[in-house]
C-alpha cells in the first residue's frame, strides 16, 4: 500500500484516499492504522502526502534525524501492541540535516550547542559506522542510520522484538529522495512485506 501510494505521488496521480468527511466521521470513534511510521521531522517528509494516505491510515511519530528516545519507543510500542499495526516503517531521507550535522561534527570535533547537540550525538554512531565501512557520502550515512535505527528499535524494545519474532510485525527502513519523491528499501526485520 505504501509503495503503491508513493508511486502515485511520484507520477502526480494521487488519489487522496480517506481524506473526506465520511472518513473523518468513521475514524472518530477509534483509530486502526495499518502502519506506524517513524520518520525524520523534516518539513518535506509529510508521510500522508508522499504515500498518498489519509486519516487514520498511519500512526506517525517524527523526530529530527529519526532519533529514537523513550518517548518514541513508547509511541511505537503503543502503535504495535495497542493499536495492532503489523508494520513499522523507519523513514529517512537524502540530505538529512541531522546526519549532515553529525558528519560535520565528527570531522570538526564539536557538536552544536543545546539539544541539537544531543540529536547529533545520537546520530554520530551511524556516521562512524559508515566511515568504518569506507563510505564518505552523507547519503550513504543516511542509509546506514536508517539501518541502525531499524535494528535499534527491535534491539531496544522487548515488546517490538516479541511481535517481530512471533511473526506479527515487520520493521522496515525506507530512504526518501527529496527531488524525485521516491522511496527505496534499505532494511527489514520480520514479515515479508
């Protein structure tokens, strides 16, 4: 569903499903999203638009650089275990500011001030892992960060790991290309999706 919706978005043939008054009325009593989407908070990465989805389809959690703290893990666990969504999508994108800042901090030796520095520090292991593989392009760092985020969600959340190992949930990582509007898979754990 997500990849089909993205293909419609790329072609400029969006259907705008579940975006009318009837859907609003039907979804008011309770939500039943088919996916949890954990993505970067970049303003150009609006999940319902790039996947051509509507009200109640996605349970969306966003942070800069898709950095996962306790609030994020709790939100994802809620989506999977309480709302019953069988799919968690980690959505990163090319030219990510958080990943670029981590790369620059690694080269320059200093992280930005304030809580921005906290975000950069939590992205840094992905940059270091990518560099250890001989990668130098920020977009390769982005893909590494998506892969590590997928693994980290399953590794840090016992509830999510249980759902994945029981075959009730999959966690996939997608990378979005800002100029083209396309997504491509870079990681997967769990069910075949």
